[in-house]
């Protein structure tokens, strides 16, 4: 309890210090502050919350999505804030600065975010020492690595192969990110011919006994595209699909930043992301694990997505409005709901909406 109290005070202080800055500067400040904390131990939550996916044992279903910690400077500490796993990246083979600023916008009235960052990161070689050191730590939380292609790459499939080879030794799972709207042409890799070539090459690049591979896709997909992605993922042994990234669509929004170009995330994405999860569950018929992302900010959001067919969830944008301890609060609320509904373990509700 003493540690929790100190942690809550740290979270509030962090939020208070970051708010006066523009969104990107605030984000950099938070990452810098978190980077100075020691490695957090693997969580030991209520055993009723445990989820196993692709051979990985998660203490609860809540993971940090990629994008928060692009260069793997803070993922080592996220278990402290309630996360059972954290995904670093997106990391590209070569460093790149991303798109010009401003490129990150808070939509306060809508509790959303628009970004057009463009895979800004220091490159895989720079992150490797941090990830290797973390991977060697005992009793740490699970860490995934999200890989992408450089904007000016002549052969984007080759960039993913390079990333898979370089990052696999340091990852508990690898995520192939072809869902960002901010790298021109990247989402074209979701088309069936390109996707088959990409997944075949990436799977071959993973060394024997290497980590599971997840595929992250956009929420802006039609039924034919979803069917193609599912068939290709199953054929090439993909271990799970993450649905999804930000959307380029625009529901009605109140913020003055509503018309900025880029990907929209946060609360305005929630209904679209949930519908795409349901669409993927229908397409997979339960043959492939699914991970839900997009607009997740409460225990109710997690509950609904697990019942709809997700085995895990990932969140990020909600931290902007709810603070770093959001995952820990959600964990507590899920335990209360398990007890109030008489559910023996959380895994029992996964896919419940699709039970015959």
C-alpha cells in the first residue's frame, strides 16, 4: 500500500508536469522520466486474471500498445503501472525523423488523439542494447517489439525481414506493423498478394524457436480484405492479429483539431475498433487469437472486447487523459466484476458472445 500510494503520487506529479507542454514535448518528457525508473518485476495479479496466448503467460489481459515507447526507453517499467506486457516500437531498420512537426494533437473535447508521426525512431541498432539488457532480466514483464519499414525503403519486405532477424532474439513476441496510415503506401501491404509475400518472408526469417509473430492491421478494412488477411495469416502461421491501429476516418468530433490529417485514436475510435474485432472474429471462426486495440479506457471496455473474441487488449491513447495508473485501476475493476458476476476466471468470458 505504501508503494501504491507513492506510485499514485508519482503518476499525478508526472501528469501535472507534462500538461503545460505541447503534446509531443509532453510525451518526450514522460518517456524521459519513466526511463530513469528501475526495471519493474513481472506482475503477480489475482490468478483469475491470467491469460495464456501463443505460449506466453500474461498476468492480466492488459498490454501497452506500440507507439508510446518507440525507442524502448521506458517499457522496462510499465509493469509497475499495471500492464502485463508492453510493446516497444515501431522500430525501423534505419533511424528516421518522421514527419514534420506539429504532428501530434490532443482532441481534449473528444478524449482522442490525432497523430501523423511517421515511424519516428532511432532505429533498431540503437534500441538493441536496451532491449538485449532487458530481455536478460529475470522476473521482468513480457516485452514485444513492433517492427516496420523505413519510409524510403526500396524493398519494404526486406526491411521487415531485417527487423525480424535483428529483433527476434530480444523479444517475447514480434509484431509486424502494416497498419500505420502515416507512411505512404504502407497499408498496401495488407493487400493479399503483398501480404502473402511479406508473411512468408518474415516467418522464414524468424529463427527456430523464435518468438511468436503478431500482425497489426488497420481498422479501415472491408470484409473482403479481412477475409484475405485471415487466410494469409493462418496459412503463414501468424500467432495472433492485433485489431487495430488508428483510423483515417472521422466520426463527428468537437475539437478544433478534428480536421488534422493522420490517424485518429482514443475514445472516438472505440466503436469502429470493436466492430472490426467482431468482423475478424467472424472471419477467423475462432481459429486465430485476436488482440483488441482502439478506444479502450475502462474495465467495461476490456470486458466487452474479451466477450467479443479478444484474448488480450492493448491501450495507449487513454493514458493521455487517465494517467499512467489506468491499467492498474482497470485490473482492480475487473476483479470486482468477476466477483459481482460470479465468474471463476477471466478466460471463461473470452469469446462468450460467439458461443453456440
